[in-house]
């Protein structure tokens, strides 16, 4: 089932990129495996999936240690509590949810010099009043500048979890704002290449707006029991 689901996601990416004449290779699938077992993850690996996203730090670290597979890339996509940042810095390849200088400083300090720099996405709060996570577009350029100065971090781009809108048109307007902010960042920093936008229910709008990474949980692994 997981294998088929991944094939379906690839097909959806193909159709969405055809609609906007983008190269499907520009869009990476991040398999969001939170609450799912390592057996589920192994099925995804067998289907060719090699990057995974986790929201809960202890659960994520357990899976990383258990699978112990250097061919995999792990993205932390949950909120980084300050008492957990050390584990993010030690075990993950990416952190997609940096939203303050304090958080960036901690990760930079805790990343060890024999590791590659931790890849960083700044989380942007784009018209999403329900959650307080993420910086506003106004605060973005200052934080990006600060992150880009930190030697053990590598600024790769932006992440957002926009609230679903009533219409596809409204959705697209918001996603285009994200895409513009991403392009502005790319003009300043050569290391920036990733716009993490779109989940199971909204990946088409995100891809049409320019997303380079869709974070897919439910549509790959099935629905989750609420945690
Ligand atoms: C859970 C989660 C996802 C996956 O959502 P689905 O709707 O299951 O695809 C993507 N991004 C973040 C940040 C998440 O927490």
C-alpha cells in the first residue's frame, strides 16, 4: 500500500508540474513519518524514498538510531523546544522549523564541527493566525541574515504551513506570496534552493506556486491516530 501511495504522489507531482511547465525533478517528496513505525518507513525505503520528516524529537531519534541507514536524510519539522534542540543538532540533517535567532544560535552551538552544517529552513507564518509558529515576512530578512552568518548552519530556504482556504484561488494567492519571498532570498543567498510548501491536501497549489519540497504524511502512510 505504501509503495502504491508513493507512486500516486509521484503521479500527482507529474501532473501538477505539467500544468505549470516545471520539471518534476525540481520537486522533492519528504515522507512525513511521524507516529508511523520503522516497518512503515522500511516499506517507503523499498519504494525508493530516502528522506523523512519527523515532528517529535524522541520518536525521531529512536527511528534514526534503529534504522541506522546513512543513505537516509532526516528532516526535523516540529517545533524546536530549547531543551530538545541538542538532539535536533546531533541527529538530524535538516531543521525546517527555525523561527528565532535564539533557536538558530542553539542549533549552531550544538552542531559538532565533525558534522556537515545543519541545513536550515526558516519557518514563515503566512496568514496563519491559529499558530504562533514562524516569523512574519517582515522579520524574515533579518533572521535570514543572522542564520547565514552561523558557521555550523546552512541556510537552504523557507518552510510554511499555511491554513487551508475556502477556494483554490485564495490558496494560490498565499502560496505565491511565499514563493516571492523565497525568490527574494535566493537573489541574496546562493545556498538557498528549497521552498518547503504543500502537504497531502494542498500539494498541487504549492507546486504551481513554486514549491520544491512537498511534505507528505497521510497520503503515503495513511491517517494518523491523534497524538
Ligand atoms: C504532519 C505534517 C505534515 C504532513 O501532513 P499530511 O497532511 O499528513 O500530509 C507536513 N508538514 C508538517 C509540518 C506536519 O506537521
